[in-house]
């Protein structure tokens, strides 16, 4: 039985799937199984995956006759997986050779942590860097950013199996934001603690086809649905104004003075609820308030941002 199960959903990725598989086979950590779920692909993805299966006994390939979506494919892989730790990876991306070893070492060293991600980069078709992610390493900021920013590079995560089983895996009805929804349910329904490694171990490929897919899935509407569900879980209601402000804060859109005052009130309540529900520790309140102030500052006009920056560095507040 392998220590790690890596699940790779694949849909029409014949140009990139070989590179994704090669990046797992090149891992410095060898005690894994790679479960590839070809999700109704109409190209050569399945043929390529099965050619690797013939060469390496650690690779298992399963095929859906019709497309079930990323969440459904991941859940199929989870049902088959036998590892103590579950990782997943998109089939057009690349993992660094040290990814699995670094994550396993971390989870073995810190048994209180239930899931660990990594830093990452958005790259183009040729793996040239477009943007570098800087996701938070501390649990409290990861939970805070689930609602308001970038908490994880979702496909970089490795998680202890019992936590996934406790929440029943991914919501296969969602076309986008499945990772965010999963992490929010883990926080709500379990006592999980999160972390992100400081090193970059994941390259997330952006190219014309997957950008069109994201746009066609109406990402913003789906993300708003997920945020609404998360807010309802936290404070038993989801006021329309609060959801709209959270969405604007998440994308760092500008707010007028009245909206900023309302957003600050929302965020103070939000932080206290995170603490009272034991999602985060009370001693992290100053850290969360600092994150709140930075987020609010990002929504203000440029001149006010310059004044706040000057005041913070000259006067210390």
C-alpha cells in the first residue's frame, strides 16, 4: 500500500498530460500511486495515459465515457486511492521533483496539520512565468483568505485521508471553485489545521483553452455561490450586501467611503466569528486585524493609500 495517492483528472489535455505525468514520475519520493481519471476526453489523453500505465505499475488509469467534471473525476480517484495521504494535480500542470517529499516530510513532522499546500507560479504553454503566487503559510491567514483572497494553490495540496472522508470529498455539482468549497467544508465540519510550504513546488499552466473553459463556466457567479454558502455556515445568514462586499474585497475592487465602513464592520464580525467557532486561535486576532486593514487599504483611492502607507511607517499605526 503506497503512502501517497496522487489523483490526476484529465480532460482533453493531450498536449500537456505527458509532461504532467513525467513530473510525478520524476519525484524524489517514490512511494506513491498515480491515479489518472480520464474524464470523457475526446482526444488522445487516454491513449497517452495508458501508455504510461504499461511502463510503470504505480500508475492506474480509469476512464469515464462522458465528462463528469473535475470534482466528479477527483471523487472517483479518491474512491480508488489507498494512500495515507491524498494529493491531487491537474493534468496540464507540473509539480517540482521535491513536491511530494517536502509535503510528506512536513505532515510527518507536524501531526497537528491536516493539509499542506505549496507556493506556485502561473506559467504559459512553455512554462515561462506569468505570475508568482504568495499564499499565506499560517493556518489563521489561510482560513481568512478562503473567504477573501488566495488561501491555497488548490491543486498543490496534500491532505490526510480521514479529513477528506469526513466531508465526502468534492462537490461534483460545482464546475469551478471546487477546492475553495472543499477547504471551507473541512474548516466547518472538522478540526483541521492548514499550512502552506514556503517553497514553490507547483506550476499552474494558463493557455487559451483553459482560459476559455473558465470563462464559459461563469467563474465569478459560481465563486459567489460558494462564498454565500461559506458565509451562511459561519454566521447563519448571508446578507446580500455582505456577500457583495466580500466579493469586492476578494478581487480588491475599489469601495466608496460608506462601503468601506460597512466592509470594516463585516470584517470585524467575521474575525470574531472565526475565533468563536474555533476555526482560528484567539491569539491570532492581531494578525487577522492587520490582514483586514491591508485588505481595506487596497480598496481605497490611491492618495488615501499613500497617506496610510506614510502614517504606518512614520507613526507606527
